[in-house]
C-alpha cells in the first residue's frame, strides 16, 4: 500500500484511463451529445453557467458530459477554462426592464401592468413520476401555441419600479454607482472585508445554490428575519451591450437568459430613513428561481449593518457567508484531505505517543503515592 | 463562433494556453504581489488568485507563484511530503512539463525552483534557488480568531498576545507546547507567520536560509515571503525553548540521522520501519554508500522502485 501511494505517475495515468472508460459507461448505450445535454438538461446547464460564471451553453454541456453529471465538478471545469480567457472590458449594465420576458410573476399584486406570465415552470405540477417519459422514442409533447406579444405590450415594468413611483421602496441606485465610485470585480481583486454590496452580489451570484438556499431558508426560520415578499421574479432574455471606444457607441454582443428576483422587505424606518420597503436582489444566468430567490434573501440579510439592524444570525455575517459560498473553493479544500498528510501525521503520532507516555508515568506515580499514603 | 473551435487542437494538445498556463497580465499581477511580499517579510499580501485547473487546497497558490516566476531555463522540482513521486507532486510536475515545457528534476541541488508541500528539503538550499510553499491557511492566528477583519488588525498592531496565551496554555496543560506542525514563527522580528503545515522539525531551516522562500495560498488569496538571510524565529518562552522532534533511530535505508523520517508500517503485527521523508536526500546518501539496517531487504527495493529514480541503490 505504501508503494501505491508513492508510485505516482503510472497509477495516475491508469486511474485517468479508467475514469474515461467509466465516464463512457456501457458502449451499447449511445453516446450523449452536447446538444442533447444543452436542450434536455437545460437547468443543469444553467446552474453550471451561473456558478461557473461563464455564459456558454455548449461549453457548459461539455463540462457536464466530462464530469459525468457532477455539477460542481462541471462548474470547476468551466471556471478553470474561464480564467484563461482574455478580458476585453466590461459590458454595460443589463436592463432587465427591457427583458424579453418568458416568465414573470409577482406575489405582491394580483394583477399588474404586463400581467402574470407563468411560462415554463414546475410550479403547480403534481410531482408524480411520468412513466411515459421512460419509453424511448416516444411521441414528443405537442408544441404549445405561444401568445403573440405586440410591441405595445412588450414593455413589462418591474414591480419595484411601480412601488418606487410612490416612494414606498428605497430607490435603486443609478446603474454602475457604488459607495466607492467603481463597480468592483472579485475575479480581478481579492475580496476584502467589509465588502460593499456590488462585490457581495457578485460573490452570491456565483455562490453555491445549496449553500444560499440553506442560508436564505434560515432567515425565514428566524435567524435574521427580513420579512420578505417576492415582489417579482422574471425570467427571459436580455441584450448584452458593450461600449466600443473606437466607435463611440454601444454595440450588442448577444443575448443571455437570466432570472431576476426582487424581494420586497419590510423596514420599520430609522432616525435617518422613513419607514419604507427595502430590497433584496438576486440575478442568475439561465432559469434558476431557487437560486435567484435565495440570493435575494441573503443579499437583504447581509444589508443588516447598512440598515442599522442587529447582526446576530449566520446569514447576516458577511465574512461567514462570503468566505464559504464558493463551491469550487469549498470542494477543493474539503477534498484536499484526501492528499497525503503523513509528514504532519507523523509529527502528531510522535506527540500523542509522548503524551500517552507522560500520562502513564503520572498515573503510575499517583498510584504509588496513594499506596504510600494508605500504608502510612 | 463557437468557443469549442479555438480551444481543442486536432492533435489534442493544450497548445493554445500561454507559457506556464497563466496569461502575462496575471503573472505580472502575481509578481507585483511577490515583490511586495519580499519587501515586507512575513506580511500576507492579498492577490487576485485565479482559478487553476487543479482544485483549491491542492496547491493552487504554489502553482500560481511558480507559474509567475518560472522562466524557460528554470529547472523545476516538485515535492509533496518530502517526496518527488507522491501523486500530487507528480501531477503538478506534469502540469508544468505540459504547459511550460521546462526541465524538471528530482535532485534538490539541480533545481532552481522547488515547489513543496509540507516539507523543506534536508539538503541546505543555496543562493539563487527559490522554495515555493503551498499554503492552505496562511493566517497563523486563524484558529484563534476566525475573522479576517480582526486578524489583520492584530497583525497591524503587532498584537500577538493571543498566540502566546495559546502556547502557554499548552504548557500549562501538557507540560510542553503541543503544536507539531504549522508551528508559528516570527519573521525579521515583526510579523508572526504560518510556515505552512511543515513539521516544526523544518522550522530552523527557514532561519537565515540562502534561498528565497515564497508562500502561495490560492483559495485564501494571499502571498507572503521570506527573503534570503532573514531572521525566522519559532515562538517560544525563555523557560520553554523551542525544540524539534527527534527520532530514536536513523533512517532504515540510508542511516541518516538528524533528518525527518516517515513511519512505514510493514505488517499487521506492529512491525514498522522509519525512512527518510526526503526521498532525494535518501537516494543520494545511498548512492554515496550509506547503508541503513534494512537497506538489503526486499522492502528497500520496493520503496526505491516507487521513486522516480535512475539510481541502482537500495539493493
């Protein structure tokens, strides 16, 4: 077994060959294509793009195929690829008010300008296994008729903007404006604490869905309550624009699908601010309402200090949340325990043996003392 | 255009990556952090650590430092647990062979850059050599105070009382300091520094070392350094001076004393042997004719076969 640990090179090569073999699985089953993954496992692809911080359906599908469906491994593959890409500059802020909306719901109003658009959702489905899907080569479901959206209706105002007209909710800052002037970039500068909201949102946007879900959930159960309402959740396509210096105007680069969640939270007001609703914000690549909503809950919880609220819960603690949200970092460090540690373990062995010896000696000495006392 | 088109080459090689993987802008950013770290010995310099194609916690900090300083005429040695052929050392060496096409070696004396995890080579390092440590948790105060905002303040104020209290409590409870690795040091009389999880046996080697010592922590995004010939003192008390581990026996293969040994379990009846953790050092000694008490046995041949060695020693 010792040689197996030390005999590195060949063993690694063989292990990787075996992995490739296992990844392919039974050769009588057809090979997965990237198009199949991108089309039929699109929510997995969305998650990998979001947490991998790279919008590319094809590469995300490739990562999922290569990782045998292990999404954190796929996210890692995408991140490692992303880091090698040159940085040309920053796109203009997305205008989600101008989204080509596929789904839009509000839990705060029964009806509102633009209406409630259910779109493709698992909501209200009965979670019964559909055995008809198990049959291969079945008849594809009928293509639903899509409502025509004429240009006048196309603009669907954001619920928070409607609230904002009455001054009932804190105002959004102008796009790109932050406390310290510039929007930070946590992929280019190391995160330092306390982190402003721009960097916190970046961290949450690429943070682990499960981690944010649990933290968001904890705020609902009393660990840093924020009294949230789902003001609006919208999913659809937005145009990404890049300001080209040479041309002097913005050029469209393409469209990305995003899910946006605006949480509307109660706020009692303070000496400085009148009572009004406050915001928690979530924005994620692809369709991922769970992640967008969790992100919005955690974003609002992390604003505790800014709003003068008591900081008592894990979700309000920015060092705790931001330092542990990244699943690529987390999985690497947890799994690094698989690496050999025998040099340090040897040092601990030595210490434990010594401490046990000293303990034995003390016991023997004490027993001797006790005997002597008894004899006296 | 699909991103797939410009990444994979027909022959499957990774030809489109830059020398030593990282792009030049990133390397410059890392070099700036390294220069600052050298200028302020023992101070943890934040840097914009990148995702690397190996997991965090597996040496991404060391790999980024090495990638930033590596030139085409460098000779690279990579060790993990003192050995050149533990799996992770093999993987990192192969990474630089592939992405930088540099010469690699297992011989400490031949290397210009040595990337290490958990050990400092036994052979004394020389001027011009650079030792790059992989660091998991760069903050020596982390397990006393989990908050970065607090620990940075403590460093700034040179407020290290907490660490001394911890060491004192060890003595009060056990009669001696119960830290065996990642034993804190003070660099140039100013910053308390984590030497990475090397056994404290190696701490004295850091003091006044002729080689430059660089420390990279990728996940935690910190780089720190000990310039050549710098004072590095292990924390202790006048009446409880710092002591390193001692082994009862010499290396069973090369008979070396005053080296760090690995314990190898031979059977399930309590049989064990102790051999050099630094495999290159052990091989060199055996080539020079040193023989330990088990050098002639089958286990010695098996251990040597595991090493990436071209020597005929250990027979």
